[in-house]
């Protein structure tokens, strides 16, 4: 979202169980849109406890169930997406799944954020 709406929104990404690395297929899929996430870090939502966001968006069902309670005035919304890294198949099938989820996330989040 920072690449698209960086003038009006600042997005942070964190997980409830970070893996410690950005998945190589995610790096590849984002690079196709000229967005470089190679040096991105996987962070825990706990790293953001002191941040008081306007909006918290959970994007997978496990995060919606395990996301800590945010105390404050922020809006919390759930937009579930399949985890493309769980797809079993050929490299072509796996990168295709990453592209599909990338595009769905981009389109849904852009529409949501631009309407606010």
C-alpha cells in the first residue's frame, strides 16, 4: 500500500507468528510490479504495541483469531486471503498463486482505503 498510497497512508506489516524471512515467491511477485521487498523484515504484531494506528487490517483467518486486542480508537477489519505460500505444486503454479493473492490484496485494499 505504501507504493500506491504513500502520500496519504503509511502501512506496516506484521504477523502473529513471523517466519523470520520474506518468502522468495512474494519477493518475486512484488518485483514484477517494481516493488522491492527483498530487504523486508518479518515482524511481530507485538513490535507495534505502542503504535496507535488508525486502522488494523487482518488478512488471514489465523491472524484474525490470534491478533491481539488493540486498545484505542483504531478501526479493526478482517479481509481474508488465502496464503499462497501453502500452495503445493510446480513453481509455475506457486508463483501464479502468489500473483493472484497479490492482485486481490492490492485491489481490495486500494478500494477500501480510497473510500475512506
